[in-house]
């Protein structure tokens, strides 16, 4: 027992040392806070999301928009990105010490930056822009007000998304490594562990399916709620769900590092100080993807798939696979650490039973077609073609396919491609041959993901030589549909012949039932006007400026969908 305690203490010291070394690599007093109030986090760096890691920290703004945002150091604005999705209105500032600060979901910019942005939007006649800014055009000083916090883009509520990136690589780096004052002396909370048999010769508590074990306590008091020793046999991997809490903050944030030991051997370790955006989708391999899709659980597997190319992993053995082939009792230890070095420790016992058959690796019996994760895969039938590029899969896949009769509104059978619980890393080509599609509707044809009866999600598509083809990035149920219905335009605060003297903006809602909004163009008296597009509310807003003249003004809005259906709204407005 003393031996195990000494080993555990050495592990804790090692964890603290590694944390300090990684943090000391970054300047601590160079950057000021981007806000003038205490930083409380709504999201931490590296948090697990479907399809991506969170690339910065989310700073709470008390549920309101319009709070001042300041340059964290001297530098120059190097990029402006305006979109109705993603970061919404985002500002990038390059600093002379080799880092770039990023400010996302903004409501707007200061007068100088805002005027430059607006001039570029009018030059391009586009609300959406993603532009580099020439060196020296928009210089900023440390502490200068550069923007205002907001809720634009894919934000789920008002906050400031803040990042620091390496200017040379554009890798995202954890901002808390730079010494921002965020108090945290609370250890992470381990919610549950999950244990997975890897093949037909493996089991957990005599079951060939993964089993989940809830965990109670925090810090040094973590324990599996079940008091029984877990029985395992064969090749096993582990998973863990945990989150971090910070002082004066009830929001659940992500953890910084995880280590797994069996007896005294480290089988798995990961720590996320930075990552490349080209790697971010590999999060779907790190996660227990079926649990994410089915239960919205964020269980991190302590296992590295053959095609998982993330560079967040440290020391490990056998990619995290533990082989239980003896008849002994083994001690398993999880160490989960947050950014400040607070550690939660979960230790539990497992009884190993020799597998029924030892020696050669036992693989599960195929029920479909074997797709190799290391090569291209092509699946062809009379009415469907699916092409997966090399490295599109994380593990070899027993691919299952079936087709059922068309459902209401479709022009093909319903093609069932594997299931929604298997992630795909890369875009894959899917072609479906329609049934009974009139030639006059071929230009309106698309492939839709059938999410549930009556619920369809357009994946786009083009018609050629009797096939509709598109790119997909998830398995599921697909069919050919057509979209002949133009978008809907619904004015909210104007109507024809309205006097607009007592208002300062025009707001219009736009929507489309299938192929989605692809473009819009608003004009006033025949000239293009800037209309902010908020995809969350499906609203377009034009804030009055010098383009609104005294007397009569003709407002015209054209909205098109993904297959070219258009709607036009016109109103005469007086001022």
C-alpha cells in the first residue's frame, strides 16, 4: 500500500511539474484582459463539441450585448470576418510578439474599424466578408476600445469568444496559459466511466457490450458508486466523462488533461494546450460518438483509433487498449486535471478473467461490407454510389446498407447508410438514381437527409446523366427530393406606402422550407444596401444611413434558395 501511495504522489508531482512547464512557455504579463470586468467563463479552451474542439474561452457578459471589448496588446487589425454563422462578426489583431488575438460574436466595432468594414462590404456588395487587412491600415494600442460584445453568428447567447493563436501556424492556444486572472481552486468533477469490450472474446461483467459506472465525489473523494469489483476479460478500453467548475461560476467547463494507469503502467494520457484547426474534427474519434448522438454525453475515450491524427496525446501503451488475460485483481487509476492543476483522482479495482480463447486476435463477425480506414472505399448498387476517400474513417467499419420504399415527398427509395452513430471525417461523394422524377424538375432535385418522418435536411446536389450527386459528411438515411417552393419574405416593420420617418431600420424575416437560403440582395432606389443577416432569427436588418433620401424610396429584396427558386418583395417607403 505504501508503494502505491509513493507512486501516486510521484504522479501528482509530475502532473504539477508538466503543468508549470507548459504554462511557463507563454508570456504571462504581455496581454491585458479583453474586458474591463472580472472574467467568468461560459466555455473553456479545448471543450468537446460535435465536430470540433472549442478554440478559445467564452467570457460571460451577464446576458447582454454591447459591452466594450479592448485590444489585449499593441498590434494591428489583420483580418475581418463577417458571417451569419461561425463567429459572426469577428476581429483578428496581430501582435508583435508572434500571437494573434481573436474576438468573436461581436455586435459591432469601434467607429474607425466599423467604417472600414462597411466600406469593404459596400465595395463587394456583400454582408459576408472574410478579408485580410494590410499592415498598418488599422493600428491599435493596448487597452484601446476596438469592438462591442454581441450574439452574432452561431452563438447560443450573448458572450465574448476570445482566442489567442500562434501567428506563424494559426494554431489555437489556450488563453489561460497567458496568465489571465481566472480564479479556480475547485477540482474537476468526474461524472462516470465507461468500459468497452474490444472484440468478441472480450467482456465486462460477462457482457459483450459497453457498461457505464456512475462516479461520486470530487478531488480525492472520487469513487465508483457501485461497490462491486468490476469483472473484465480480454481487450478492454476505458472512457471517462468529466467537467470542471471554477470559483464564482456555475458553468460547466472542459478539463485540461486526463491520465489512465493500470497498476503502475500509464496506458493513456492527453493534454490540450493547443491544436491545429485541420485537426479539430478528430474530436469525433476521441469522443464516444454514439453516446454523444444518442444521449448528448461527452465521454472521452482513453483510446486512439488507427486513423486518429490528433496531437494532444502523450505517453501511452498499445493505443490505450488494456489486455486482461490473467486471473489477478488490478488497480485502475484516473487522474483528471484542470488548467490550474487541481486534480481529481478516481481509483477502482478490476478482476481479470482469462478469455475463453487466447492467442490470436478475435475480430467481430461481419454483417455487411468491410470498409478499411486506411484506403478508399467504394460501394455501388444499381441505384446508389457511395465513395469514401482514404482516411475518411477512424476505424475499420462493418458497413451496413439497406433500402426501403420511398416516403412521401421523395423521388427515390430511402437509402440507409450505416447509422448516425458512426462518424465520418472527410466529405464523401453520394449519388442516388431517382425514381419517377419528371425531366422538368431535374434542376430542382437534391439529396436530403431524412432525420425522422416528415423532417428533411437538404444536402444539396446536382443532376447529371440520370443521377443526383452531392457531398455528405455523416451517415444516415438519404433520398432524392425536389424543391419547387420559393423562399418566404415577411416584412416585420414595413409595408407598401409606409411612412418610415419615425424608425431607424428595416427588418425582414426570410425562410426556406428545404434547400435553404443561398443568396439575398436588398436595394434602395436601385442601389445595393447592407442588410445584416442573422441566421438564428432568419432576419435581415438595414440600419438607415445617408442612402435613405427625403421623400419616396423604393425598397426591393430578392431572396434565392439552393436550387434557384426566387422571391421578390417591393415596397414604396416615404420619409
